[in-house]
């Protein structure tokens, strides 16, 4: 069985669970037509780029009737999607971020979830692309074949370096990242992201 080539170390608790939580506070709502940012931060000078942004599109493919999902295509070179300067930048009132994701592959796919705080930005000057690890908060989730109900524990937010408390009141950017397997692209279908207590 193949395994996807993957990204990121587990730094906070990310769990797949069996029951879907109900909620109305959204981080991003694909059913309402919301989309990821076309560009994300790439360097300490706050440069933005679409160099690593993967193809995303709203689709009814694999979706429950009347719903939309975000289809993401993870390739060797295009591996990220997320939101820069989100509308909901204060996550402090919530304990969890919950979402469904469908994996049509016959093997598990692992993706990283990274968050940047406004006060820390991209990282120290000279950190360079993907070298700002200590300044952000990272976690990861392994997505099994078929439907997965997942949650990210926001109460575990901490910087990767010194394990400092991460200020969830002022989020600058969040994104998912992963790559295709050695010889093929990976497709993942994400449902709306909901906050819960």
C-alpha cells in the first residue's frame, strides 16, 4: 500500500473522531462560496506568492446533496492552500476547529496545518522560505481513505520553537500543506471548517 509523501511534525493534538459536531461559527464556509487566498506569505519581508499554492475548486463531487466541498490537488510542487488575513482572526473563544475531509485514494494522506500569529509574522529576517518553523504553530493530520471527521485542538496552540503560548486572538495566516505521492497527485475534498467549544 502506498503512503503519500508528507509534511510537518505533530506539535499539537489533531484527532480524527467519529461523530460530527454541529456549529455555526465558521473559519471558512465553502457552501457560502468562500475560497482560500490566491497567495500566501513566503518570506520574512511579508512577500506573498502563489508559487506553492495548489489548485483548489468548489465542487459537488463527493459532497452530500445540496452541499459543496473544496477539492484540492496536491502535487510535488504545488502543496499549500489556506487564508492570509482571515475574516475571523480571533479564535480565542473556541476550543476546537472541526471539519470533514474525503480522501479518494486507497492510502492515507498526511497534511500539515500551520498558523501564523500577527505579532510574529513570517519569522525572523533571513529565515527564508519554510525556515520560519520556530515562529509559527504547526500540527498535522493523517487522512484515511474515505470520509474523515477531524478536529484541531486550539487550546494546545504554541509556537514550535520555545513552546510559548500562541495568541489565538490575532491570527495572520493559516494553511494546509502536503504533497502527492511519488508517482501521482493526491486529491482531498474538504468540508466547511467550524469552530466549537
